[in-house]
C-alpha cells in the first residue's frame, strides 16, 4: 500500500485492542453466536417460566420467536382478531436495537436495558397514550413500578436488571432461578396492581371503541 492510500486506525480503535480482537477472532465469533443463539433462547425460556409461575392464574404468557408477551382475557381484542387491545411485551430499550444481544439487555450491559412495556394495538395507540398520561392513571402506573420514557413521555415500562455475575453463576450451575429474581419481582408488582391496570385498559377500550 502506498503512502497516499495508507490511513491510520479510526479514532475509536486502540491499536493494541484491535490486535487482540484479531488474535482472538475465532473465540469471539463462536462466543457471539452462542450468546445470540442458544444462550438467549434458554434465557428467554426461563424468563417466560418465571413469569408464568409468579403471575399464576388469570394471565397468559406467550413466547414468540423474539420476545415474550403477557396478556389477560380482559385485554383481548374488542374489535378484531389479534394479540389483544393491550399487552405487556418484553422489550429492549436502546437507540441501537441491532447492536446488543438479549443477554446484554438483560444484564444492562452497555447502552441497553430490558423492560416490560405496556403496548396498545394500532387503533388504540393514541388513545392509550393520552389516557395513560392522565395524572390519576399515571400515578397508578408509577405505583405499580412503571416508568415513563424520558424522551417521548408516551411509552410506559417496568425496567429490570439481572445481575451479570449471578447470571453467569446460574449458567455454570444450569439453574438461573436466583438470577431471575428481578423478573419475578417485576411481574409480581404487575399482578399486585392488576386492578389499576385493568381499569386503565378498560377505559382505553371504551374510549377507543370503533378505532
């Protein structure tokens, strides 16, 4: 390469760090595929099981290819077939949705975190956001443990962080129940606040009839 074509490493790269990455690329690629694939699949299956056990009767916990949904019969669609008028969905809160694994989100590693977000079907989104922002309903959501998204002010979610070292210990012992205590506490708070959540969703359903 001639001197005119040669460039230095990008400013965000440390030369020594870059060299170590290249030296260990086989292990890094293998570990990433494990973290993105079977480790994430097992983690999500255990999170779903923890949610089912903690919520008990009256709730339905669904696994999809990429996430977990929580519903009750009261939140089922009033207008059309679908997952519901409202539901709680396991989400990753980050500006770079393709930049992290679920393992990173679950442990709050980097600029990402795992949350249970209150979702509305398309026809009820604006109604749901407006009614949830009402002072009385907002206070009840906050009492349950929901937080309002600081940028949009419209999204409501319950965040939780799984301790990274405790999760690592759980993987080594093939038992992550102790590590998933934050998940258990989050859904127990939802169950305890079900009456207030039901009231909010019922009002949105009634206000948005025909939407």
